C-alpha cells in the first residue's frame, strides 16, 4: 500500500482510495482498541467508524499529517475513551433518574422533584430533530434493538447507532444544563430524611 499516494487521492475525494485505507487499517485498529473498550466489539466498531467519518470530512487536511499511522491510532484511542466516558455519563443520568423516580412516592416534595425532572427530560426529547427523536423513542420506549430499528426504518444499522448516540448526547447535555440541580436537591433531600 502506497500510503502517501492513497492519502493524496483521498484528499481529492477518491472514495476507492478511502475504502482501501479503511480496509487496510480496520483489523489493525480493531486489535489495538479492543483492550481499551473493555472487550466490547460494539464500542470498538463505533469508535473506528467515527474516526473514519472524521477523516473523510477533514480529507483536505490529510497531506499535512506527518505520520498518518500514529495520528490514526492516537485519534482512534481518544475517540474510544471519549465514547466510553459519554456512555458512563448517560448511565449515571439514568441511575439518577431511576433513584429520583424510586424515592418520588415517599412525600409530596419528592413527587414534585420527580415531576420536574420528568418534564425536563420530556422537553429534551421534544427538542431533538424528528430523525433523532424517532430512533431514541423506538430504542428507549419501545425497547427495540438497533437491528430492529434499522429494519423498521429501512436504515443501515450504523446510521441508527449514530442517531441514537447523537440523541443520547443531546439529551444528556440538556439535562446537565436544565435538571442537574434537581438530582442534587433530590439526593440531599433524601439523605436528610434518613
């Protein structure tokens, strides 16, 4: 593989060269990232997909990179770690939401906290674009798998994955900005009642 020539072709929009570089690096990146992703094939694949999407989007800057190999591996590792951090953040918000819901039946004050949090979460979902909202609701409300959503919407699974990721990120950011104080207040209120 003549990497410099292929990178030059990619920078000019040559899809065949891009595919060749992707196919060359895919097994190497998968093997390299696998331990960082906790052994999750899905996390590894998603990180690689996002890195190569970014490479295609920024293809006009490829020739300025001195060592594409080093750049690619570093970028992939950072993307995977970032992805894992975001997933942990979303899981933490879900746990907080569940904790607020679980304690909401013990007093009128706690019921109000739950109602406020729920309304804020609902607002975050409503602010999503129709495409992101559709995938989010199918996954979280109807509990469909990525494959089932892809089949229902006639979309590639990778597109569904990307939309779900974007929806979760947008909702998490909205809740951080508009509802984090509710979780903190609920936690403090609950601890003071013990």
